[in-house]
DNA sequence: GATGAATGAGCGTTCATTCAT
DNA sequence: AATGAATGAACGCTCATTCAT
């Protein structure tokens, strides 16, 4: 199948996953029929069920595949010997780059999993929390080092951080804010800069 | 309740709305059958359709009812002659108080509308953006007054602000972070404090 | 209610019937809700059920009211001492005049009763047949007098006659054929003339 | 059946259509539930929707399937080099034979489509008119040849013709007139004979 | 007589999933 | 592996009818 995008020869399983990304991104999970995925993949209806136990299993695989990359990246960033602010910026950049690289998949993950607290969000809560925790740990470390204020709850910051970045991605996804290359470059740093230094001008700056 | 559209003894319409809040909060919109709402309200199935055009119309009324309170509050806060940071804190506090006062309704609004970009979120985008805009305008005013840094895009801040606060509410709703009275008191100020002053300790402070 | 058409003062029952004619004509019986009738009559929902046992009862009254006029007219025409052809022409003319006088009611009767063999047609079959029978009896009389051919079954002619005329009315109702005053004048005679004398030119005529 | 779209062993699609004929004939379209069709076909509920978009689509297929046969037959009869009266008789006979051969299907078509001007009749008006037109054209040709009287509007005759024949079929369907083989044989000729030559005895006959 | 809120059975349609081939 | 026909539970919505006032 030479016209199959980014799949090995006859890798129908991969074709189904990739098709699912496109269809979920286009229609949303709930409005996507299993038939839509099969059609988009150019594959027989039943084959989806040959490779996946259910429609939900397809979504889960998509999420897990990507989220584990984020967790791995967070972990390796966390382990690096760099300032806390660099670490936070690294995570923000990783998320935003993920979006730039594969906006459809990230749209699906943000919209259908991370922010869908009543469906997939509930199911994958533990993995989602692990991502928040990296941020919280970075902040806690910073507090121990004395560079961050102690009255701020690190867990709050973890949520704050992801809440803000996901909202940004949502804004791009739905066209609420301009999605240019330049914006992408600045956005992550801007979030981190604001989070760390605040909105207010420093005295004498 | 003089500002209520229709009220009276045995106001079944209100009973249906209140029941819908409970059921939507408990099961989520998609898992809620119209029959569940009717049962919860102790009312005949068809009466839901006597008062509302569809299940979606019930949700829409719930959202609009509450969101307009937020917009009104935002407006009156915005018009006050107080420092920008007070205004932001006022909005944050209003949202959090709304949650404390009626957590089920706020859960429904956050989870099913505000963060459900593929369903109700899309439908109510204009109203949702209006809320973000108040924050953006406060920030822009602050920039004009010279107290806020100019390199930060006010629209971005509008999104972060809501992203962060909604994530906080989500955290409470789903038990990710402790939801004590004390936390509620501090949370709004903490978000605003962090947003305005940053995480880092002020030099010499 | 001075703006009520052809009703005595506050004759709500009549108003409901007249409204029903308009709504049935406009939307058809099946697509008409009881609420539509009440709205059209400017009357409360429940009042329809105060005066009529059911939606069907409204239709039945409409039909019976009019059909009995046709039966009476047929009867008096039948009793007259005029040639058979005049009698047939009289009946045809009566039907067509009924349509000219009150096209909406006749539309309802033809479309929803007379030709709706699975619903009202079945219910009112006896009355409908009585109308056919007048035609059959006229033909049978004609046969006895020797002016009509004997090999034609009078009952067949009864059906033929009504089938043809109702089709004509249907044609007018649905715009298949032009519905001008002139057409109305000629149509009845044309049917009878054709029925009696045939399409073919008489030798030497 | 070489002209059948899809046929084969265990043709469930065909089974559904055949079942629909029986159930529509028995209960009428409106009183038929999709479940009735599935049950009658001995097939799962959902399979009806696998093969047909809606209940209406089933009816439409039934009608189109049969009506196109009538149009084809009318066309080939029209093209033949035979007297006008033969052509009319040919069409009448075709319709009546269709009824003899498959009374249930014809009942459905006549009762639910052809004479249901407010539902299917409206939808299929163009095809229905095409049938009337063949008759009109035969009459018009006859007028041009000088054998038919010119004061009769051919379009009117098209409607009478079908009105009369359909009424006859209705009479058989609902037992208003005897439906014996002998009657069937005579009926078509009687309609045409009456239409062409009229009821009255020819002078000197 | 008049109102319109209240009832609830009924039905068309969808679609995830299973299964025979 | 691959196909797509077959299954049937589930659900939103309609609307004739009833009833309390």
C-alpha cells in the first residue's frame, strides 16, 4: 500500500491508529463511529476489532503512547542538573513542541482525555497526575533550595501550570488565539516567566 | 428570589433544573438519561420536554444562568476603582465562592461546558470568551498604567488565569487536592499572588 | 371575538372545527398536533378535549358534517324527474361546487378520508359507499330504461365516477392541473359527458 | 431474475423487502413498526437499518421497483403501432395484472403512495405524473388522428383513467366489489370501453 | 366553560460489538 | 489476517390524552 502515510508495508494496525487520530481530532471521540475509523484507514470494519478490544481501547492506546513520552521527557528533564526555571521551561517547551509536531494527536489528548474529566480523564487520572507531580516536585525542590516562596503549595502550582498550558493549547486548537510559529516559540517561556517572576514589573527594572 | 424568571409553589420547572444539576454532576451529561432527570425531580418524563426543548436545552439554561452571574460580577468588579490585582483576586474569589456555594453546578459547568471544547464549549464559546476578556482588559489596563510588564500578551493571561482556576476546581471536584474551607480561602489569592508576583522570592523580601 | 370567521359570538366549538379544517388542509391529519388546532383556533389546549373526545373525533365531525350534505344532495337529485345524465351531472357539479366553495374542507375530506383507505376511509366506508350507490342506482335505472348498456356493472361505474372526480380534485389541490373558474365550470360536465358518451367521436357527429 | 439488483442465497435484503410488503399491506405504513418488518423477515432489528436508511426508504424502494415496471410497460405499449384504445386497454390490463400477480404490493403502492397525496404521494409525484402522461399522450394522439373528440382535455383523461382504475383496485382491496378472476378479466376492458365509447347505447345498437 | 400543566407509552434510529466465512 | 453482515440494547423525543384548578 504505497499510499499509506507513515506506516510500514501493510501495517494495518498502525493505519488504524493514525486514522483514529485524524477522525477523533476532526469529529471528537463521541461523534466518531468505529466505521469512520475503518473508512479513514481504508480497512474493513471488523479489523478494528481484530486489533483493538473496543473503540475506547484505540483511544487509550493513542493517549498512553503519547503521554508516556511526556512522562519520560519530564523525568529526564527533572533529573538534569539545571535551575528549576529551566526545568519548567523544558517541560512547557516539550508540550508545545508536541503540539507543533502533531497537532491532531495533541488536540485529541487534551480535549478528549486530559480535560474530559468524566470519561477518559477519570480513567487515566493516575498517569495524568504523574505529569503534574513532576512540576510539583520541581517547585518543592525550588522551595527547599530557598529560591521559591514557601507559602505556595507545590501541588497547586502543578495544576496551575498544566491548566494554563492546556488552556493555551485549547486556544490554538480552537482558533481563540493566533497560532503562528513565533507565538509557539514565545508561549512556553512566557508562561514560565510569568509563573516564576510574576506579572508585575520588578522594582527598578 | 426576585430575579428568578419563574418561581412559585411547586415550581416543577425549577425542580427539573435542580435535579439536572445533581444528575449531571453525578453521572456526567452524556451518561445522563432524560429519564434520570425526571426521576430525580420526581416528575413525569414528558414534563422535561414540556419545559425544555431538549436535554441540551436544560444544560444550556444551567450554564447560561450561572455564567451570566459571573459576567455580571466580572463587569462590576472591572468597573470598580481598585488596583488591578484586587480585581483579579475579586474574580478568582467569585469563581471559587460559586464553587463553594454550589459545587455540583460549578462542576457541571466546568466539566461539561467550559472544558468540553467539542460539545458545549464550542456552542458557548462567545460567552466563555467574554469572561476571559475581562481578565485580559484588567491586565491591559495594568500595562497601560505601567504596573504590568508589557511583553506579556493580555489575552494569554486571560486564558492562563481561567485555565489555572478551572484546573484547581477540577482538582477539588475529583479529589486531586484537598478541598477544605481553608484551602478555598487561600486558593484564589494564591493564584493571583503567583500570577502577579511570581513564584520567586523577591530579592531581600 | 369579532375577528372570528363564520362563528357566532364565542362559539369556541365552531372555532375549533374551522381551525381544524385549516390545519388539516395545510399539514395533513397525521402531521397535525392537537396543539396546532388549539393554537389556530386561539383556544386553550384542553378545550379541544372538552368539546371532542379525541383528535379523530374532530376529523370525523368534519367529514360527517360535509358528507351528509353530499348524501342529501345526491338523494334529492336522485329523486328528481330528470334524465340520468342530468342526475350524474348534478352530483358532479355538487362535488365540484363544494370544492370551489370550501377547498380546504374538501381537500381534507378527499385526501384524509375518502382516499385514505387505511385510516378514516375504513372507518367511514359505509357512508362513502352510500354516495357511490347513488351513482350506481342512477346507472341501473338508466339500464332498465334502456338508455345505458347492460354489460356495464353499475357498481363499477359508481367507483369509476368517484375515482375520476376525486382524482380531478386531487389534481387541483396539488396543482397538477390548472384550477381556474373556467376549468371548474367545464370539468364536471366533461367527466359526465365522457362517461356517458365516450371519448370517441360519434359517427357523423 | 437477471434484472434484480442483488440476489443470492439467504438474501436478507430481499427478505426484508418482501416482509415489508406483507406488513405494510396488513397494517398500513403508519401502523407498521420497524420491529414488525424485522420480525416478519425473521431478521434482527438492526439489519433493516443495515440495508435501508430508514423505514421510508424501504417503502420508497418498494414503490420505485414496481412503478418503474409500470412506466416501462407504458412506454413500450405507447410505442406500439396499435389503435389508441388498445393502448389504453394494454395499460389498464397491465395494472390489473400487477394486482392479480401481487395484490399485497399493489395494495401498498395504491393505498400508501399513489393515493396518499400528503405523504409518499407528494414525494413521488413526478414519477406518478409520468404514468398519467402516457395516457394523456395516447389521447392527444387520438385527437390528432381525429378519432377522439377535441374538447376533452387529455390531461384530464389521464387523471380520470388512473382515478377510475385505482378506485377499482381499492374496491377489490377493501372488498367493496367482488374480486373474482372473471371480474379481473373484464374490469380493465370495461373501464376502457366506457371511457372510449361511453355508457350510452349507440344509436341503432 | 376554560386553561395548560402533567403524564407516560411508544417509536424511529444509532452504533458498539459479535460472528460466520 | 481480513471482511462486512448480523445483532439488539439503548435513548432522545413526540404527542394524544388526562386532570387539577
